[in-house]
């Protein structure tokens, strides 16, 4: 608990509404995504920041990630993927600058929000293409990109077949929660 002006405040109460919504989506859907698409990988780390570098959701451990790989997942989701994506301003997906021989993978997306600076979402822990499709499905759930727009973006990484399936699972998992 945090103390602010004589009141007890939970960590969640200090988060902006977008961050709270992101947290809810990831916490409610990560294990379902792991079960359906994870290929034995049960979770990982999610991160969100605005394209100007302001952190929206610093680090969210989602699902039940392999504890031996957790530090790597945290490093990729909170630093390597989003920072690399932001160094390439014309890229929408970290996949566009991936280089497996250097340990650079897909799994981060940069969504433009009109004239605003945009938001970057990153996940590490599932297979690379699932990380990416999962971030895009979260972007759709947040209303930051349409399903048709997301599908067009996913064609860049040849992920247009997987995305609708991941998006469907996220949407159906979230339906009872509004």
C-alpha cells in the first residue's frame, strides 16, 4: 500500500485509467492465450509506454512464466523490444527490425493514435508471433486500432493468419467483463 495525503492507496489506484484497463485485459487473458497458443509457455511480461517514452504500465508479469526465463522476458518486454521499435520511427512492428542472431525478436507494436504520440505495447514470453498478435489484440480491445487496421498491420510480419484467432480469444475472454 502507498500512503498519499493521509489516505491508503493501492498501487492500482495510482495508475491512469488506460493502465488499469490494460492491466485487467492482460491479467484476464494471459493464461487463456498461453493455453491455446503458448506451445507450453505459460506467460511472460507485458509493458506499455507512450511513443514519447512516458511509461504507461511499467512491468506486468502475466500468467505463469518460466521463472528461469523471467528476467529475460522482462528485459525484452520493457527495454529491448520497445526501445528498438522507437529507434525505427517508420516501423510499426519490432518484427521489422528483428535479428535472431543478435537476440532481437518481434513482439512489440507501435500504434498511432491520430495526432497523439502513439502507444507502444510489448510482450515477451510466448512464441514470437503470438507475442506480437497478443499485443495487437490488446490494442484492438483498448480501441487504439480497428480489427481491420490491425489485420493490415499484421500482414507486414506475415502474421495475418494468427492474429484473428488470438484476437477472437482475447475478445471472447473479455466479453463477460465488458
